[in-house]
């Protein structure tokens, strides 16, 4: 497998402002990033222009933008809140266009995840947002998250059968935390998979561990990605990293795991 390894600015939250995280990421030798927009100020054209200047000066490619979940409850029953949230989403699309991002990562429905009425409203909002994103030339990706609607292969299938104009972000840690087989989720997402987040999981341990520091079956995960023909970046997304050598170690671990999978594939008769 020859997939690029990128890094999310979320890994450096909260010690780095989002724009400053780009400088650190480039200094570590990464060239592809996902930018997590954390605060209201970061959903403005002015901030988007600053990010664009930084990423161009640093030679970075922005693969995706990560939405701050509470800002995008597009299924709200309150009309004024829907108007404000849709306006924020349109500003987000302007930033994505400026940064030439290919994808957006969205947690989607994050409460009432077993309520049929809320699920229906979420699907309707995803249809609107997905169409808006497509028009802007970007793919809206719903992420598997242990505490949100998208946790199981059956829910992935439900979204696909509803023919919603969305893709998927697969998160290794979230699969582990939800107790869902990562390979099964990947197979369900299949050709709609547009972004992959890498972090490790250990029962009872800290959340979002660097790859290699938990219990996930990395060869199985990488082989599943290979089986569905995923060719996008692998975005490292551990949490609260202050010592950046941890990120370099994680990158080395993933690169070695990719090499091992490739060697195994080459030996298969």
C-alpha cells in the first residue's frame, strides 16, 4: 500500500491555535492536513483567507475540513437556529473552496440517535447539506462516532440506501470505542469512503491514542482499506499532543504497518 500519511490540526488542540498548528505540522514534514475549525471566529472568510495564506506559504495540501459538531445541528426544530446554522454551513463551504479542500468531516446526529423522528430530520438535513457541498465541489462526509448516529455497518447501509449525497469518514478509534468491527464498517462505506482518521483505542485507557499505543488490529484495518480500493490520505488524529515526537513515532508506526501489508500482499500466491 502506498497511501500518504497526513495530520489533523486537532492533534495539537488546545495548545496550538488552528493557524499556528499548520506551521508545526509543516515543520514535522507532513504535507497533507485536515483542518479542524474549532471556534466561531474560524468560520469566517477572513480566517479562511489567513488559512489559505499559511497553507500556501508552507506548501500544505488541505484534504478536508472538520466541523465542530455543536455548530452544525442542521435538523433543529427552531427556524431561526436552522437559518443561522445553514448560513454558517455556507460560510464553511466558502472556506473549503478557498482552501481547495476535497472533503468535510461531520459528526451528524449527536443526540437522540435512536429516535426515528430525529433520524428522519437528520437525513433531510444531510440531503440539503450534501447537495450544497456537491455544488461547491466538495464531499460532505459523515463520520462514524461512538456517541452519534453513525456507529454500525447497518447505519452506513441505511444512509446509502436513502441515496443521500454524502460520503464517509472512517475513524479507527471511534470504531474501537463503539465496539464495532472496523473492517465491517470499511466494507459498508466502500467506494463512498473519502477520509480516514487514525488513532488507537485501548479499553479503559485515554481516548484517541497515537497509532501503535492501543489494541486495534492495524493489519486488518489496512487490509480492509486496500480491499475497498481506498486511495486517499490517512490522517493521524491523536488527541492533546504536546510532545511532537509522538506524532513522528505514530507516522513511523503507520508507515511500517503499510509496508508490512504490502509485503504480505506480494507474498500471496
